[in-house]
């Protein structure tokens, strides 16, 4: 069973190795004539006026929380769907109850405007 | 073929001894990755040519016959450009970001079956593996935006990450009815379960939502807001140049190919022919035809639709697709219980 995962590990190493090789090859093959203007970050030709890492919209944070909730829900649903035929009607009802409880939270988030972007 | 493989195994074991399994795996990976990379590079050309024809232009046709050497010319050009790293960037994270994006997009291919025998790692949680690995790509985008230390890259990567995780949720939910019908997470078994009827027929709305979700998840037009060049220059890739820039796009196209392949396996019956009397045509041909149709749809959509606004995009994902796919899970379960064991 576990030896089935061996090719996955090798592929992981090769895929990331390939990335490193491509980057290194590009660095070696490319021209290297850096100067101060090239090395500054893009800002329509100006020197950047303010610091970059100032703040960002709180809605991204709310979205991340909602994502965690629903992604875990999906992670619960996958094994449930595999075993769907074996757990019978009771198993189905239980999962629907669980989904309903989550939907109450979802409705609350909707009502509170966590899903609004203007 | 089987005798040839036997012969190879015998000779390899004699020559390399205990290292042979590793060497054999590396050979198999090369055989897997070479066509994937080939498809990725030629997908870029196909995109430019097809969209060109759709807009009554010719598209790139100067390099080689019909422009067939264009991807090679593009690659050479990207390789000889200067790799610029902004002064204020976090250099390690900055260079790690494209590696993670491309690495995640390629690693997910390990469990994709191209026919009942043609599969690198036949693990029984294949679908879960693909979803887990492909969602790692979002780290690459977040890291690129953070490490660039540039306003446009930062905003672009935030948008991109929010969009990707939003549509990942609805994409995951659309696949659950498929698992309920097939009763397995192994991609091979899912295809085998479609021998009677492709899942696209009973689950047609889920297929539509899946396809729209993956278009959004791979940041393709009309959902290409992270790269909306009119407002964000080039989004998360603003500060990248040369091949570190090219790798984001290799990753994007590899992801496009991956989600199309997954759609073929989950909904369109993989290598199964549409009607059984067409079974004399090899399965891999059917597989490639279906894959081609989905990839063409990606390009067609890009040539046809104007770009979405960000609030429309988030509304579609969270307020339409999410409740609807949850409702469809409920409906599928109810119908299976009403009809009895389907």
C-alpha cells in the first residue's frame, strides 16, 4: 500500500528540482546588467512614496476564516461520500444535519455582510 | 509490450540492482512529464492562434511552418533575459514562489490515469491528493506578492489568493456528488463507474459549475482579475522577469491542463467511448479528444467574454455556486435513497 506513494515522492523531488534548474539556467544564460532603476520596484516611474506593507482590507481575513470552515466541511464530505452506500439513511440524515448547522453560520455571515464586496 | 517491459525489468535489475526501482520510476516520470510540458508549451501557441482566428487575425505564424516553433523561440527569449530581483524584495521567498507554483502544478500529475494501466502512482485517494497538491499553488502566488515588496504585486496576489480559495470550495463541492455515485476516491474507479453512463448526464449542473469554478481557480479570463493589466500592471507577477516570470505561466497552463484532465476523468468518462460500438478506437484517443474539447472551451471563453468585476466574481462563488452545489449534494443523496442502491 505505502509503496504506491514512492513515485509520488520521486515526482515531488523532480518537479521542484526542475523549477530550481530552470531558474538557475535562466540566471546563467541571461544578461546581467543591473542598475538602480531596474532594481527598484515598479511604481509608474516614480520612486515609491509610501511603505508597501501598510494594511489590507479586513474582508480578506473574513474570507480566509470562511474558507477554512468550508474547506474542512469539504474534507468531511469526501470520506462520507465514499462510504455513502454503507452508512444508510441514518448516515445521510446526520450529515445533512451537520450541513444545516453550518448553513446557519453561513446565513449569519451573509446577513452580516461578510460576503459583500463593492 | 508486456514482454518488452519484462525484458527491461530483468536487464535493469541485473545492471543496477537495488537502485533499479528508483531508476525505473524516474524513467516513468520522464515519460509522464515530457508530454505534459510539451502540451503546456504548445497550449500557449494554440491559445494565440485560436484566439487570433476568432478575432479574424492570423496570430503568430512567422517562426517555423504555421508558427509551430514559436513556443521554442519564446522559451529561448525568456531564458536569455535578465533575472531582475528588486532591491527591497525578500530574495529567498521571491525566488521560491515560482518554484512552488510550478512544482505544485507538476506534482499533482502523479495520480492521473490516462488509461486503466497508464498511471504513475495508483493510490486509492487519488482525487483527494490532486485537490490537496493543486491547492498548494496558492502559496506560490501569496509568496510572490509578499516578497516582491511592490504595491501592485501585493494587491494582485491578495486578490488572486482570495479568488482561488473561494472557487476551490465550490470546485470541491461539485465533485462530492461524483464520489457519492462512484463510491471511490480512486480516479480509476471513478472512470470505471461511468461505463454505464457518463456522470455529466445525471450531474450536468455540477459539471457546468465545476468548469466555471476551475476557470476562476486557474485565474483565466473572464476571471483574470489578478492580472487585470489596466489596474494592477501584471498582478502578482509585476516584479518578475525572465524565466522566473515564465514559470508562473508554465504553472498556470499546467494547472489548466490538470483541471481539464480532472474534468474529463470525473464527468466525461475518461478513456471510455461515448457508445460501446465505438470501442475499437483506443481509449487514449477518446481521452485526448475530450481533453481537447475542454481546453478549446477555455480559449473560447477567453475570446468571448468580457472580464468580470471583483464583486461579481465573489458573489458568483459564495452566493450562487456554494449554496447550489450544497443543495445538489442533498438532492443526489435523496434521490439515491429514494431509488434505492443505484
